[in-house]
C-alpha cells in the first residue's frame, strides 16, 4: 500500500500536473449531489484500505446486506408495472385505471386529492377549487365502488398513501371487498399509513403527532391480526428529501421513523419478525447517480447494525431492510420537459444499481400538469427497458468493489449514523417532528440548493444552462372542469338516500371509542370506523368526530 501511495503522488506531480496545464478542471472542488461530500479526483485501494469484505460488504442476502437482501438480485426479480394515479371524479379515475390495467398494469395505488387526504368532504369550504384537481376525490364508500367498478380486485394489487386517514382507507378497502363479494384473502392491499412524513414533507396532517402515530398503529395491529397478507405501513422519505434533506439525512430520517413505527406496533403485541419483512423504507432517487447507489447500500447496512442492537436480534427477517423508491419528481423541470425522460431513466438506473426492490417513477410531463396516459406508461416501462435490455440485472451489485463506490458508501453510512444519533438525542422521530428538527434541516438544505442554482454553481439543463429561447410544444393533460360539480352533487344525493339513522348510530359509537382511545392510547378504533364506512358515513364526517375528540395539529405550538 505504501508503494501505491508513492506512485499516486508521483502521478499527481508529473502526468496530472502536465494535463491540468493544458486542460484546467471545471471546478476547484467537486461535490456529490447532496453537497456534503467532496469527491476526490481519483480513488484507489488506499481509500478503502480498512474495508473488510466480510464485515462491510458481504454476500447478497446476508448480513450486513450491503449488496442487497436477495441472494440473486435482479436475476430472479420481475419488476411489476405499478401505477400511482388518480384525478378528477371516481369515473375519471376508473377510466384511467382500466386503460392502465389493459396495458399491463398489475398494481393501482390511488392518488388522493388534497381534501380527501386531510379529511374534508368535497363540499367543505376549504375544499373549493381542490376537488379532484390533482388526484381523485373520495368522500365515501360509494366513490370507492365507482372507482373500482369493473376492475378485477382479486387480480391486481390495490393501495394508497392516505397517511393521516390510514384507518379510514383501510376500512374503505375492507368495505369495498365486502360489497363486491370478494373475500379479504383474495385481495392484496398496500397502505403507506405514514403520518410522520406529513408534518414535514407534504403538510397533509390532521391530528397531533402522537395521536396520528397511534392511529397508524391501529392499522398495523388490525392487519396483523386479521389481514396478515396486507402491507399495513411503511415509512416514506421521498418528500423529506424533496424538501431539502441530504442523502445521509434521508437514510437517518427513514431509519428513525421506521423505528418509531415498529416500537409503536411492538407495544400492541405485533411480532416484528412477521411485520418487518412486509414493510420497507420508501426512499427517492436524486440526480447524483453514484451517491444514490451508495445511499441505498449504506441504508441497508446501517439499518442492519442499528436494528441488531436496538431489537437485540440476529434474525434476518428484521435486519434485512427492503427498499422501494419513488424517483426524483423534485428534479423534473417545467422547462424542456422532454429532458425529464433522461433524468428519470438515470434515477431508475441508480435504484437498480443500488438493489431497490420496487421502483415507481413519475411521468416526464408532471411538472406541467397531471400526466397524460402515454407519459404515465412510458415512465413505468422505463424500468423494464433498463432491466431487460441493458444487462444491468445480470449480476448482483455490479458496482460493488469499486473504490469510489465503497468509499462513498462508507462515508454516507458514517454521516447517516451521526445524523441518526442526533435524532435519538432529541427524543426520536416523533420529537424531531414536534420540535421542528426535521423541518429546520430540510429548510437549510433547500436554501443551500436554491442559492447554488441561482449562482450557477449547480447547473440544471434548461433552467440555468442550455436554455431555449422558446419552449417546444408538448401535449399536456386536460382535466374535467365539471368533475367537482358532479362530485358535490353526488355527495348531497348520498346524504339524502342513505340510512342516516344508521350513520348517526355508527358515528356515535365511533365517538365513544375515540374518547376511550384519548384516555387509553392502545384502544384500537378500526372496527368502529369500519362500521361507519359501511353505513356510508363520509370521510369528512368521520374525521370531524375524531377532530372533536383528539384535536388538531397546531404547528405554532412548536415553531
């Protein structure tokens, strides 16, 4: 190694020095996309001289899972065609879903409009102008029946985000199965049920943080006992990264949130060996290809080490962390939107090189409007093109052993671990939301990024480099302007035609259960919510009852 270092210095003083006189480098310092790590000009074995293959890299499917949790990687993996989609009225969404399934879609994840996500009915004052605007509007079980009319629920996977209305979305799916005569065991549902992200990345929160986490635990507990094949929860850091946190912070925030959820589930008696294999860390992929690959590798390794100590186990069912991904929507530009096809392709490539198990990617026109059908399908098959046409999946962890990759993985793990320890010192993930730590770190990162863009230090093609005097025309999606009116009319008709005596009875029982939960946190209220949903109580009314009992989140209390 000493001879290598001597040869390296000789190369720098001679060959490199002569080259730089002729062609100076473009920057004084090169950094990773997150900006936290200075990238050296050259990486050699001396940069990983303390690396142990058995301890730090290992074999795929074995501790510390750096190279992935599956021994054969993509050689035995079939990436499903998953669509996260929704717009306008239930009829609009149903038409789009039918077309996507006809084109090979195997999973439909409902994208909910803002009023639905924050628990307001479509005729609420705060819902005006937002009903079905960016995603599909759902007020009651009747809308779920319209959305999935004619769709074979037993043949496709269904799911949604619905983070702060997790118990309601679970109930809607269960009631839908009952109405259509399909047994729960014949359906597969995928629920994000991650309220912690809403206080930071998106803002579609409703209840105080601790109660929101408890409600999410209700879903996990109920599914574990009654629907063990459904996925009841997974932490998501996509919007946290989009909001400004670094790659290392994304790893740390994701692990901290996952631990908070697992500990809440464990308090309910949920067996972690059964739960963790169904869960996953849902991350994003940013523009720096190598940093993102290293992030996924470092995230798996750090989780294995932390979980081993935290839960005092060597069970691979707990230590092997699944990673899924929604690629970098935040890096798609409204300027020259066709460039986004290249960006998304590179994001998907990073996911595959990093061993991500499930990949979702946005359409290239999403920075302009809701995506067109053609753009939606192109984004989905991008991962198939990369997997089946490039040879990428022929070997497991193809970048493993690269001096740069291993050095970068080590550095990201180190930084993420330090960040994780900071979060734990504040009291964990829930405290990091309540005291504003997450938001502060994200805001600092976003401010830094924007300064770099405006100064030209960070170049974005079509924005501050290679701009066009005129934008090329591109077809965009046009929504249904009558969708909101029809939705409100249907909602009013539902209230007239349903059994309102039954609705009142079920809501009264729900109020009683909620009051008990406010006293005894571990009281599970999925069952009374399910009865209210089956009686066609609306999401807004159910949330109104819960707001009355639990109160609402008030950011001013903390910031």
